C-alpha cells in the first residue's frame, strides 16, 4: 500500500512546489516523452523509408537492366529483319522447290547468314528452314543439331506461324533443335514471307549466346553484389547470374508473375530484397536478389545527420526551457510578494524594467496605475455623501479585490506554464482594459460603449478562468452607445448572472444584454438561462435582506446606488423562475449635456 501511495505523494508534493519547479518538471517530462515518441517514430519511419527507398533503388536497377535487355533484343530483332528482306534470301527460297539442298541456293543464303552472325556478338548461330525442311545454317563456334525432319512439329511452330512474320522469342525444348551449351535456352524465331505475295517461304531461327546475358548485367552485379534472373511467363529461367536458384527465390518468382513487387527475405544469414519487374520487351520478368546492406548504404549517412540534429535540438530545448522558465517565474514571484502585501491595505508599486516592454511589464504598469487611481478614488470617496460613499466604496473594493487579481494572475501563470503565450497575452490585455475602463480616472459617468467594453473585458477574463463555459450576446442599439450612464451600471448585474446564474448551471450558459432608447428613457436588460430563483428570493433581494456576495457587491446596493444617482425609485425589476433563468430590467433617464 505504501508503494501505491508513492505516486499520490509525489503529485501532492508537485502541487505544493513553486511555479519554477512546476514549469521545470512539466517541461522536462514533456521533453522526455517527446524524445521517446520521436525516437520510436524515427526508428519506425526511417525503417519504412529505408525499405521504400531500397525498393525504389532496386526497381531503378531492374529498369536499367530492362533497358539493356530491350536494346539488345531490339538489335537482334533488327538483324533478323535484314535476313527477312534480303533479296538474295528471298530469291533463293523462291527457287527452292524440292527436298535436298541445292549448292547454289545454299551459297546465296549462307552469304546473308554470315553477315547476320558477324553483325552482332550476341548471335551464336542462325538457321533457316525452307518449305521443304531443308536447313541452311551458320554458327560462330559449334553448330546446332537439328533433331526434326519437319520444323512444323516444333512446339513453338503454331505460335510463330500465328505471329504473321513478327519475331517471337521461344524457349528451346530440345525437340527441334539441340543447341550448344554456350547458348541461352531462348531463341528468336519468325516466319519468312515472300515480300511480293506474302506467301510463306520458310522459318528463321536465331540462337543467342550466353555473352548476351553477361552484357545485360554489366556493372550491375558488381555494384550491388547482387544476382539477377530473367524468366519467361511460365517462370522458367532464361538468363541467370547464378547456377542455383534458392527455394525462397523460386517461390517469389511464382508469386510475382505479372507484377512489379518486392519482398524482404533472409538468405544465407543476411537480409536480401527480392524484386521483380515485368520486362517491356516480351512476357519476361526480371528478378533481382540484392542485399539490404548494399541498398541501404546510401541512406545511413542521412540517418546519422538526422540523429545529430535531434540531439542538438534537445540541448537547445533544455537551455531554452531554463531561460523561459526564469523569464516568466522571476517577475511573477516578485509581483506575487508585492500583491500579497496588499491584503493589509499596503498598495506598493511594482518596479518596472525600462528596457523591457512585454506583457508582464504592461501588467506591472497597469497594476501601478491601478494602485495610484485606487488611492485617489479612496480619498475622493471619503469626501462624498455618506450613502454614496458607502456604495462607491463597495465598487472600489470590488475592483481592487485581490482575490480577483490573484485568480487572474494564476490563470496567466497557468497559460505561461503550458506555453500559451497568446492566451496569456489575451488575459493580460483583458485585465488591463477592464481596470482602465472601470477606474476611468475617477469619473462617475462613462458612455454606454465604454460600459459594454468593460463588460466584454470582464467576461473575457472569467471565460478564460471558467474554460469558456458561457456566451454573452449584445443587442444594444447603436444610437445609445455614445450616451452617458453611471459607471458600472450594468457590470454588477452581469457579474451576478455569471456567479449565481450560468456558473451553477449544467451545460453552456448564455447571457443576453439588450439596450434601447424610449423617449427620454434608456432601458437595459440582462437575461440569462441559468438556474433562476424563486419569488421569495427575489423579494429577499429587493428588500435588502441579501448581503454582498464574494467576487461582487450586492444587487440591492447596486439598486440603491442607481436610485441615489438618478434620483428615481424602483429603477430595477427582476423576473425569474427556478430552472428557467433570470431577467433584470434597468430603466434610467437620459443624462443631458447640461446635467453632465
């Protein structure tokens, strides 16, 4: 149980600590939480970014390979075009009309085939079947072996025939042609047609050497220490940089057919990225097996820079937090001590730094002005009529009530604690404006506009303290805003509506202030949707049986003050019902210029 009480004891100790300690603890706690969250987010995000960038880098590598492949395949196809349209080949095939090779025809065809062999290092051998299955061929090294007496029996023949003369890349099934071990298991095959009547003259087969694959992967394998495989649409390897394909890679090949995708797997104790890309030159797929350690090398320096930047920011945040804490708490501590002394009636001025001009300095200036004006008002009130002096003294005491100022300064401190400089500034300005208008250099009368401005500042202060729990709406005719009225005529009734009406209500409170002119009278009403009151309570208020409430002066005192100033009876009426709100109506005569 003692262990369970430790957090509670620490929290109580924290509440009793001074403002500087609270800000420091709060700031450090938030900073530590932020560091942990940022670190976790950094690890997660950087890992995701690294994988994404590695995938992008892998795809770029596969794209480069694809471009090499497309270029080389196009070259081979172009060389086959030369055979297709060669006049000597066309003439020789047209003259071939029986089984058996005619030496003259063979000589003409061989010239073209030799040129095709010599035109590209990637072509290892070329075979040309005529309509009578006579085979004419040329080879760079070892000649291929023809295993069939009828090329139409080859498994790929129908596909090539349906291609109508366009080149088709086919896998060699060793049933028609047995290729050299130096050749790739894929060949370019196309029908050769008469260029005049477009009748078939034969079948052209171009075999590709393994040097074709080596040139495709030039510089790529060594740069990333990677392996690559090119497979056909059935997943059979066409070109590969490794003799053995691991099972995990084979499974990935079968899953990624027809798509561009990637997976991260562990092969031989290291993480590798398996990437696939559909080739743009055929139904082939390019598979890359690239170590993550190689792909992520270029991103590690970025991570170090981000980490160092984060650490530097943390150091500056600690320094800045210490400075900001002292900047706020030191002047507030001094102000608190001086204001506390005002409880005994000693109104001391607060020293103001001439080199500074921030909200705290302005608050000090307003407080100093307030103390000066309060002292002047107190002296003046002593000389006035006894009843007026007592009522005016109640107003002044309400204005200088230290508890109101304490609560407001606590609100400023709380906003400073959470670093809401804008909120602290707003509250300070509202407090300054409230005291400036409410004091009004000791004047008894102010304009309706000034009275409303005083109420707005008062409401703004309480709304910040009560967490914006009520709204005040104003419906005052423009033609009376410059009329003179008794100072603080409406504010006590608004204060009473807030303190005893909407503040005790569940839900959002609404206060409506209305004002209009009727002949020589001005009529104001303050209406709220608060808890309301009974008829007995209204009679008690109107008969002076209610004493002044904390935070404001009594309604009866306000009514008496209005009656004495304007020389009228019953200037105020109250309508209310429990649970339905209250409406106070104030009717006063217009003050003429000569009266003023």
